[in-house]
C-alpha cells in the first residue's frame, strides 16, 4: 500500500474530481459525511459539539461535518478563524449551507478576543472538532492568533478530535519544529484515505492520538499510477511473497541457518533466536555458542544442532563451520569482549553470505564503523533507535533518524529494519516499508532476538533480503498480535511470539 505526500494527496483529489467526475464541493461533502459517521460511532454522550474551522478546505470539511452532526448533539457551536477574504470557494459553500440549517458560525478575527471561544471550551461534556489546518500547511504555527487558539484547545477539559490531520502538524517533513511552534494535541484523528507519513514517528503520537482511516473514494487509477518511495507492509503484500513448496521438499530444501551469540547470563537470547529460525521454516539450524551455553541450547531447542567456541563465558574462536550454511544471524546475547569482536570481524571477512546483524553485533559495528563498508550486499541490520544512533549519530526526532536510515541503506547496499511501533524497512533503492502489525506488548526482552531468528530462518530458505524483511517483520508483528489477544500486554513474553508463528503464517495464506 502506497503512502502519498501532501502534494500527491492534493493531486489525488484533483484527479478524482476530473475522472469520476465529481465536484470539489461534493467530494468535500463525501469526506465530511464519512468522517461524521465515525465521530458519532466513536463519541457518544456528549452534550455539546464545538467545531473549529480554518479558512481553507480543511475548515470546509469541518463546517460540513458540523451540519451533518448537528442532529446528534443538544448544542452545536461553530467558530471560524482567519481572514474571511481568503476563504476557499468550497469553504464558503459549506459555510452558507450551515447557515441554512439555522446554525450561525461565529467569526473571530485576529483583532478580536478569544473570550467567547474560551467560554465554549470550558463547558462540561464538550466535544471539540479541530478543522483549522489541513495537509497543505507549510509553515509552523507560531503567530499569536492561531497559537492562542491552539493553546486554548489543548488546555481545555474537552475531548479533541482532528479532521484529517492535527492542526499545526505537517503531513510529511516534521524535522522542522521550531521552539514555540504550536500543534493541536488530539485524542483521536480521523484521517482521509491513509496515514500521513508524519503519523508514523513516535514524537507525533502526542498530537495524533488514536488514528482512524476514513475512506473517501480517491480514484483507484490515481493510486495505481502514482509513484512513491514509501509504502505500508500489508497482508496482501506479504501473501504474494510467501514461497510455495512442493510435496517432495525436505530439510535440505529449506536451507541451513547459523545463529551466533550467547554468553554468560545471556544464553536465553540465542536460544530464542535459534528456536525462531526453526519456527519460521529453516530446514536446519545450528547455534554457534560457548561450551557453557551449549546445555541451555540443547535443553531449550532440542531440534537445533550446536558447535562450540571454546570453554570461555564468551565467543572467542571460530570452529569449522558447516559447508551447507545458507544464512547467518549474529549478535543476540553475544557480548562485546575483545575476542568476540575478532570473531565477528573474521566471520564478516571470510563468509560470503548476507548476514542478519542484531544486538551486540550492532554495538561492535558502532565501535568499528569502517566495517560497514565491508558488509556483504543484502545484509540486514535490525537496530532499535538507540542502537541506530550509536551506529550513526544522535537524532532528536524519528523523522531525521528515518532520513539517515534511508541514506545508510543506499550508501552501503544493505537493508535496515529500524524497530518500533511502525518498524521501518529501508532498501538500497531508497524505498521504505512501514510495518502494520505489532503492539505494545511486544516491548519485552527477547522480542528482537525472535525477529533476528525469523529473518535468519527466512533468508536460509532462499528468500531475497527484501522479501525476508517484509515477510519477517510482518509475521513477527502478527504473531505478537495473536499472543496479545491470548495473554494481554503485561503477560506477553518473547517465547509467546514464537508459539504463535505457525498461526501467523497460516493467516497470511
């Protein structure tokens, strides 16, 4: 599923108006009606609706919604802001139609005080609709007039919903925030057609609240024909990637994964990784561990083979490796001892296979940044944000971190899975795929180790790196969602994700 920019969204509206054909006012009415239904379904029991409308088309959406919603509330009060002379044609049309319903909007000009607005927002049982600015906003809100309005809204005791996008937030680049810029902090955002790119970064969740997609019928041909570099990973995408197997397939058909890691006190990490590799379809899995970790692996993952790296509490040497290896995952619980650093260096230098690097492998890489140039093409890195910053530089927001992620993938011909609420996969071609599965219950120790095992297991079977990433992060999140249903957030642990992998693969089809 494609993610469109603010400019592309605008072109999509225009294309739909011409090709359907439909008038711009009717498209606005359609959007408002759909959004109003969602508001009624979501927010029951409020006595009063206060709708805040700007001068553009987002304000027009708000005016149309106020009209449609008026039968559902005892009192509806509409405030209009901005220069009346600069209102869009569609906004004026919606304004006039609202007046025909007997609801007279209150126009507050810049020179007027905000006392009447403050009084309306302070009343009990008030639902506040934000339709001040839409996706066309290009400058931070930091003037006294609109900043004052937004501060009043955010300080109110009412429940706030935003129409399409919280006012003040940009749809695309949000690395712009200036000290003093002001943004609506909505409890719920009803957004048209798709998530906006800015919704996918953690720092903006305080503004969007929960997000619900409202379909408004943008023309399918526009979606199909318009190119983008940002996408969502959905079930329809990954179901096409999943390999079909023949009746005469055997364990050799499905590859041989090597899982490298574990150290004193961290044997469980590599055990989870190894078990996940097998549970994601690898025909064979071998764990490279120390003698002291060996009993843990053989007890917890009896299906796995093991080879050992001496009797130390950490990996110190590389034994003879199986010649049948088809993928290598390295890092979980591995530690960063000097000898272990040399183990990673030798593996990267001597084995011509794509790697999956996680955890301590990434920490070692961050201390030896020149090694990134020598990673085999197609290698997958799976950092969380702090690991990524250690590997690159400190970032103050998710948007800037993502831009660095894209550039790193392109420069070194590698794939990066940046873990988070919408885990992002970046490719050497500059594309980004945001995952749509997963939940807060997966914020538990070992969840990342399971992902490393899934990716290594898929790569062992011959999946290309891009398919490995897309299928891997989706099924990892889906298994977590299934575990969440059964266990809830607090009780969910990493091994629960592994237990649900089979069901997750079946649901993909």
